[in-house]
C-alpha cells in the first residue's frame, strides 16, 4: 500500500500542476479529496477490526486503493477536468483508511505485549521503505515513458504506466491480507460452571 500511495501521489500532485497549469498550493488543496478520506474512514475501520478481522479490512482497503489508482490512470489526460479525477481520489483515500487502522492492530496483535515497541518500529520502517521504493520505482517508470520538461502530453505519457505499475503492486496486497488469520475470540468463563479443582494430587 505504501508503495502505491506514496509513489502515485508524488506524481499525481505534479500532474495537477501541469494539466492544466495550477499553483502548487492549488494542486495541494485538490489532493485533499484523497488525503482527508482516511480521517473519516479509519475510525470506522478501527471499530470493525475486532468484529470482521483486520486481514479482511486490509484486503478491502488495498482493493479500493488499486481501484482508485486505476480510475486515475484511465482518466488522466492532458486536459482532464478535476471532476473526472475526484472520484478516483475519494476511492483511493477510502482504501487508505480501511488499511491504516487494521494494519496497526494486526501488527501489534501478532506479538506479545513486551514486543509491541519493536513491532511498531518495524511497521514504521516498512512504511518508510515502501514509500521510498514507490517514489523511486514509479518515478523511474515515469521517466522511461514520459518527461517532466515537456508539455502535459509528455507528462501523461509517463504518468499512466507509472500509476499502472502502482496498481499492479497494490493488487498483490489483498491476496496477502486475506491470508492473515483472524484472532481467536476471547470467551468469558461460564459463571455457572464448577470451578476447576487445582488441589495437587498426592503422590
């Protein structure tokens, strides 16, 4: 997810400044349709994690992320109006929200309490590595097929294959997420059941 998110939004933020020409502030405001969605979706995902399982929510989030990126790759053009892009941003942002909260719960739930600090640090490290790889790889694909020194047409020529690369990587995520086992439900002891006799048996 981090590969696709950071790599794609790095290029899309520049695309919004090129086709048509906008200021960096204007382009940044337009990306809020994407980046604000987790604020609304993540609390819902957090509340559902214990009920449906973190792996299933992560799979849903990654699938939505891939669908949103595919929408943007198909819709992006030299003169595409923002109204044709905002739907893909909303879907991708919702996918981020469904993946963020369950990820932390799954990571911390997979280790003993005394290892929570290490697990959280590993999760953060994976996020940073994924983001760095996403920006590096997708930028390389972009430069292979397009240019940021030409007009909007050349930029879009590189943007589309780069974003499709992000889609392909993100789509591998749901398969991995569905393989995460659901945690066992904790059942309260039956108060009517007789207490277990823990008296040691004499030898």
